[in-house]
């Protein structure tokens, strides 16, 4: 099953961490009651978002790429201005 990507400006940051040039953020979209993991690669400038089941939120936050087994499942988000 491919992750569903949620594009909304109403995300609330629940947690964040940085490791080896990757910024991993756990976000919640209250209007949709959905959870996603955002991955920002500070080296390449790439940004991705992976929608996850709320029950898997903590594990996905710790292991985000395990929840996007195929590169096609990642949405490249535009860089912030």
C-alpha cells in the first residue's frame, strides 16, 4: 500500500530530531486527523512527506524510510523560500 500524501498548511509539529544531515519531523493534521513524517535532507535540499497510520507514528518517526519502501512513495516537497 502506498502512503497517502497530505498537503495542508495546518500541520502541527509533534516531535523533531536531526541525524546525519536529516531533519525528521512528526506532524499531525488535526482537520484530517492524520499523521505524517517529514524528512528534510539538509545536504541535498530534498524534502519528503510520508503519511503513516497514527498507531505507527512513533515507530515511523524513529524509522521513516521503513515506511516508504519505494522511492516513488515519497513526495518531493518544494523548498521553503
